[in-house]
């Protein structure tokens, strides 16, 4: 035996944390695109309006990208846990079949 072991429960826990963080990033994206608006200051905000829009757009896109990456990674961790769990189950069944009943 190689001593290699995968903690399937830890993979699933990490996947849950990633999914939760993806949801938080999605909420941050919604906040950035919906709440970070300049008031109606007319000329007062005219000089910063373009820069402000660029920052809000960059934040929105970054949070969207982060959310997508985390959600996809969480899904892949779950798939990985499923594979290792099925391998462990198949190995256990193989060992059980060796022993007399």
C-alpha cells in the first residue's frame, strides 16, 4: 500500500466553502453594479464620473469572474470526491470478495 489517502469529506467541505464564496462574490457583483452609483451632483461629479464607471465595471467583471471560477471549482471538487469515493468503494468490495464468507 502506498499510504496515499484522499479525505473525501474534506473535499466535499472545501467544495461547500467554495460554493458559499462563489455566492458571496455574486452578491458583491450585484452590489458593485447596483449600489456603487454617483449621486446627482451634476458638475460636482463630472470629473470623476468616467473613472468611477471604469472602476465599477472592473469590479463587476472581476466579481463575476471570481464567482464563476469558484462555482466551477466547487463542482470539480465534488466530482473528484465522487470518483475517489467510488474507487474506495470498489476497492473495499474487491477486498471483501477475497475473504471467505
